[in-house]
């Protein structure tokens, strides 16, 4: 139970903090916010720790609620560690007393309070609009789904995209800029920096890798070990370190079990699922017509932001092609369900939207004599399999058009593809 005086102190501090927060660059997610801000549904903003969820709330408060017509609560505050869901009524009374009668609730990291969904439902039924953030997408969905089915909409917030990175550096990136020498050189230079550093906003602001390490440690310990009551911390760290160091490589849960020395592949699967639920990674499945075959086929591991590779991975410093592949997945996952394709050859990505395969993509750092035949064969096989006329090969800095077997392959630099995406 939190004492009344402490509760008032927390609420006053937090309102001052959120209103004093730097607005940052306009996030691309604000386009989605604009479409749903006036709808009655609860808005759930999910994303990896430190990717800018609170900053997005700050932008929403400024843009849509005049920096005035809202309540704000951040349950990541350690002073809320003894807060119980039965105290939500008292918390609301203090909000009313301090700030007046508003009907908009902005709540950061609400999943830290067990049983929060009953409070949200009750106040939503009273006509309150909620904006809720959380680092665990599936946990939020499960708990909200028990009592709020159909009442909420999700926004999946990611670290900075390349175009947001350019906005942060105040570099123009309109279509015309891609063909003018000066702006193009500046864009390409920024792209090299983006490949090296990634898109985590706080790290890009302060350039201290300790920020990334601390974020990763918080994910492992707070979001996984503590939340799920796990004991074998060393095995978990070994598993996650191995996966990060083998970015984009195939794995099975059984092979991971043998590599890590775990007693059960189910345990390994759970540990990987926890990391994905914390928005730290994505697991890519092989395309198969039968779901059962998808589940048993080897999978691939990708990371939400490639900036984490340098402080965590032991072997990726020279494997830049994997970083390009990781960046591409982060973009295309917004467009539909993504799989890798394998027949006689392999294609890195196919994107399915509305039950139809719409896009096939290969990614390679350099399309040279050694890689060209392999990349083209894999892509053409995918195009033929799904009857697509056009495919894409994304490279570091090559551009071309290849006509083969009645199919057209567009070769494009990743920096240009990201700006046009």
C-alpha cells in the first residue's frame, strides 16, 4: 500500500517529467496514431525497452491533448514497486484532486501491475480513452484479451528506421535528393553510420554502448528471469549470446539444446519465446503450406535493432551482409507475414499479405562473381514458385536490372530502398 503523500509526490513528479521530456523527432508511428486517436478503443503501444514509447506518448500529448487534458502514470518508477491493483481507485482520486477531471489516461509499462486489466476495463466502460505502453507485446495482448477482447488497437513501435535516423541528423531525403551528388553522398555517409550504430534513440543521443548493454541486461533479468521466475541464468545468457552471435543462421530447438547443454528442447523454446515476447528479436519461419511443417522446419534468428550486435555478439564484426538482412526484415515485417523460402535454392524473404505472396527479396552485401549465381537462382526459384514477375536483390551499393527466365530482378542499394519503402 502506497501512502497518500507519496502517491501525490509520484504523480506530480511524473507529470512534470513527461511534460519536460524532449519531443524528439516526429515518429513515423504518429501516422497510425492520427488514424486511431479519436476512436474509442484502447491504444496499446508495444516495443523493445528504450525504443521511444514514452517519447511517442509525449508527442501524442502535445499534438492531440494540448499538454493539458490527460493523466499520466509510469509504473516503471521504482516507487510503485508496492502498488497493488486494488489501489487504482485511490490513484484516480489523487489524479482528480491534483489535475482536474480529464478522460484520457496515458500509462507507461502497465504490465508491471498484476490485474491491471480490470481497472482498464472499468474505466474504459466509463468512457475513458487509454494509451498504454509495454515492453512485452504478448503479455499485454493476453492480459487485455481476457477482459477487453476487441476493445484495443496495437501500435508496434520499433527503434529508429533509416529515414527517422536521417530526420534526427536533419538530412533531407526526398526522392530528388537521391539523384543529386551532394545530398546522395551525405545520405550514404549517414547510412554507413546507421549500419554501424543501429536505431536505439538514447544510444544515438549519447553514444555510450553501456546504454545498450544496460537495456539488454534489463530485458534478460527484469523482463524474463524475474518475470517468469527462472533460475538457470547462466544457461539463458549462453543461449541468447549464441543466438545473437549467429544472427540469420538456421537453428532448431533440438540443435540449440545440444549446443547449450539444456535438458529439454521445450525449455529452450520457452526461453527463445520469452526473448521474442520482450520485443528483442524475431524468429523467421520457413515457408511451408502445412503449419505442422513450418513448426518443425529450421528457423532463423533476427534482432530488433542491430546496434546491440557490437556489445553482445562475439563474431559479427565482419559479417555486414547479415546486418543488411536484419535491417530489411525490420522493414518488411510491417507489410505482412514474412518467411524464408527454400526449394533447391534459398530466398531470404517472401512477404505474404492477404494470403498472397506479394514480394520476394534477396539480400547480399555485394553481388559479385562469387555470390551472383547463388542469389539469382534462389530468387528466380521463388519467383517461379509463386508466379511473381518481379523480385528484388538488395545490396550495399549496387544498382542494376536483370532479366532472366521471363522474370525481372531489380538490384538496389539498401539505403535507397529504405528511403523509397
